[in-house]
C-alpha cells in the first residue's frame, strides 16, 4: 500500500467554496483524492462522513480493499471547503459530540451512528404538497423520497429544479407506521436536527414528513403531505 501523508496539500486539493462545495461533497472529494494517491479507481474507495472536530472541521473515513484493506481519513475545513489533511490509519484526534455522532445511542458504522430500532426497511416515494425553508432555497415541494434500507436513512424533499436530502439514523419508532430520524448530514452541507416520517398502511407511500434543524449553521424546516 502506498503511503498517504499529505497534510496541508491545499495547493493540489482545494474544494469549491460556498454552495458549490456543499453540493460537490466532502465524501466525493475524499474518494478522488485517496484514489489518486493510491493509483486506484474511485470505485475501489468507499467513504463515509465522520464526526466534527472541536474547531468545526469535518472528518471523512475511507477504506479501500484494493489497497490491502487500507483505511484512513480526510479532514476538511468546513469554513473554506479546503482539504486540510488526508492520512492512513484511524482518526484519533478530538471530536465534538453532536447529534448523530459519538455519545448518542446507536451502533457505529464507519464513524457515524446507524439505525438500531426496529423500523420499516423500505424505499418509497410520493407526490404531494409541502414547503421547505432553508438557507439555500425555499419554496413549495411536490415530491418526497424515503429510503430506510441502509445503516442510515435518507429523507428527501424536492421538485423539478431542487432537491434536499437529509441523512441519519432512525432513533425512535413512534407508531406502527411512523418513526423519527436524527439528522446528522445533508447533500447541501453539514446538518443536524430531526425528521418525522409516516408511511402509508402498506409501506408503499410517504404519507407525511416534518423536519427541522440547522443546515450549514442556519435554521431550516420543511413539511410534506401526500
């Protein structure tokens, strides 16, 4: 396995700032950086968002079977979008206890909590009506998607020109068809909060979604009804 130790290689690994960076994503940037260093395809590198550090940097954990079961982490400056360092081995530095990360209930999967409650494992979508109000875009919503099959659930609200997805473990089964997800990330940048989802009786449609929290340090809320 090639040695990976390129802390502060900002000249060759600077991410797009602002919203463009949020949309591009730390995970993809980490995968491309590691693949380049190991001289393998990005398909041979898996990566997942990890915890925040006390200075608000974000850790991304990666693994590659093509690199002799190699693993390591990337660290990103969330204020500038820059890659601070990428290292082999486990991240052992200080972390900040935020919803969805160390200290919360649930098992760990590559650095983040995963669903442990007995919630439905489904992938469903529905047309309907709702609204989303956030730092990047606000307006009416016409569709929703929910995927609870993986270690973390995915809840998405959107319309033709805009989608926002939130990720996190299901932490509570409220009723037979309703559950609460603890948001710990999004496709538009760092996020935390909660999402309540209710499915149809046959678990084939999304009946209701209500979510709120913070997205990139600013408040957001949204709702959807079929």
